[in-house]
């Protein structure tokens, strides 16, 4: 007997292999729904029992790990490759977890071979399951509950964190009791550092190479918006195309004269050593303090405490150097 509620329609075995097997396993499921969760696409996911075998987008998986939940499988996005991006993994024990693939190369059969009873991902627009091709997401939802947490523009960092905490709570787990106290202390330290004197100028960016750079629009990123709410002086790119990023040359970035640079450390971003042929980057590197920034960091108190603590220390150092 399977664990999945009945599929809307049977999938012919000869067409989809594992999909057909999953559909058959669900056929005898009881109609009771002791577990349910309303996700940020406005969809209610239900299951006959509390899910325990979770496949997750790597950022979501890292967040669940911080809440005491070990995924049985992970997947990446269209920006990722055949191996998981360590920057997105937080404290996940990657060596002991199965990575199923990413983007268009990820087939629904591969996901269902991990025998999940829940798939967890994020959404940026409140509609699409990030990391899954639309067709893949649709096929998976016919066989296993899929839930998303919104992490895009318009969401507060605390709000995203609370949504993941609610999901983890529905799964019977949560962060350590001291995590809230530690986060409060880190936020207080950041506010004090940012308000002590004329604050340093902070620029968040993702290097595209030696010629171009993506400058983050702070209002579009929950973590950057949280920094501004705590008094950190985030630099705003000029108005123009791009909701999340403004793509410019390094000359434009250098002209913003940042004191601190939050630098994208995901695998798809260029490394500092790849940029040194450009004089404008060298000027930034010589003047500014460079801090690692992960736009897809785990959304947990633990991860946010680390982020705020590092920023507070760097802001104090930068203010003391002026």
C-alpha cells in the first residue's frame, strides 16, 4: 500500500515507468488527511500521514536541515550543474545525501526513484516551482505533494523564515530553543554597529565576468531589505531594466565607491581571481572589504544569525577605519 493520495489520473506504465508505479502505489490510500500545508502558491498539500521522506530544492533542504529535518534527496536550479552548489547547501552533509540533478536535466522519474512523500521548493513569483521545469512540476504533483515557500520580492526576511518554520513545525520539527535569542542578539548588534557613526556604503553584487557585473536591487532581496531595516547603508543601482539586478560594467560599480562589497559566492558567479584583469575591479578590491553573500542562503534563525553577526563585525571595522 502506498502513502500518496489518489492521483487525478493514472499515467500509463509504458509511458512513464516510475511515474506509473507511483500512481499505482497511491491507489489504495485512505481518504483521511492528517497532514496538510497551504503553500505560498495558495495550494493546499495533503497527505495521509505526516511526510518523512522529503526531496527538496537545495536552499529549501538546507533550511529544513537547520530545523532538524534530513532530506532524502536534493535538486538544483537551471543555474546549477551536475553537482550541488556548496554555497547553497548551508550545513547540509552533502557527502551523505543524494543529489538528483538540476534544471531541464532533472526528470520526474529520477525524483520519484527517491520515493519521496513530499517535495519542498521555493517560488519567486508565487506561481512557479523554482528549480523544476513546469512540466516536471506538473507531473510530480500528480504523484506526490509539492509545496513552495515564497522568497522573492515583497517578502520580508522574517516572513520567509516564519513560513519555513511553519512548514517544519507541520513536519514535527523545529530549530533549537536558543536560536531565537541568538538571532535577537545578532540583530541588536547589527543595529548598534550601523547606528554608531556615519555608516559604510554597502554594495551587493554578483560578478558575471571581467566585463559585466549584476548589481543587486536591495528592495528585491529579503535579506538585503532586512539590512536596510537595521540601518545598514545599502547602495541602490540606477533605475532601469531588471527587477532583481542591474547589469552594468565594472566602471559603474566602481563609481558607486563602496566600503563593503557583499559578493555572490554561488558557483555560477565569477571568482575574484577571474576579475583582476579589469582595473575597476582592482580598485574596488583594493578599497572595499569583501564579504561572502549567498542570495540563496538557508532561511533559518541559525543562518541569519551568522549573516547579521558577520555584517555587524565588518561594519564596526569599516567605521573604525574611517
